[in-house]
């Protein structure tokens, strides 16, 4: 991926200053802009790593999810639920993995209307190789240490809870 030209200033900090002058201080504007830029950077880096395997990060995540299941297969509805994506996105992702020979689909014997997606041996080989490459580049977060990555995870967790991704377990007394 070509490296963009470096600016002689931080454009997000500059936008924050201009924002303050026009509308007053709103720290959440600089924070969201930083998060969105970080998303662009990280997605570009991880997609560049998985691209040689014929994957996008979304397809990689689906393969990993299938490797986590005991039988190597899951209903399409469970894949969407666990990856927190719309059923149409799951169908598109799985269909592309099927076309690449990394996943197979079959009717779900426990649900006459449902479909099971299962990882193939080729899919296991590809996900293992891609995982080694992603781990080697620290999933794009090599700038941070393990403690800082933990802090990032912890900092974003309340946002995910508030969005309804999952319920925070009740604290024991």
C-alpha cells in the first residue's frame, strides 16, 4: 500500500482548533475523527496482508469464526450474529468463500430453512497462514504494547455495551 504524503501538521488537531473557534470545544469530534482515521489505517494494513490469500478482513473473520466452532461449521444466522453483521453481508461473505473453495454450504438438518457454512481443509490452511502473517504484523497495532492494546480494548468496551453488542455481566457482591 503506498504511503500517503506526510503533512507538516496534524489535520485532526487543526480541525479541532478550527472547530473550537467556530462552535466551541467538542472533544468528541476530534476523538471520533481519530477513531475513523485509525479504522481506515488498520483496515488498509490488514486487508493488504490477507489480500494475497484472496481474502478481505471480513472474510478472514468468518473463517476464524468457523475454526472456533467445534465442528468447523455454523448456521449462517449464527455467523451474522457473532460477527454482528446483516444477513445479506453474511451471505455475500460466505458465497465468496465458497467460490474460493475455503467454505462449503449445505442445508441445516436441524432447521429446514437454514444453511450451514463449514470450513474446508483448504480454508483451514489459508486461515492459518493468514493468521501467522497478521500476528507477525501485530494486526497493525505494533505501535502499541500489550498493555496499551488492553487499554484500547477496555476503553472501547463501554461503547460496544451501550450499542447493545452484548450485555455486561452483573458484578458479584
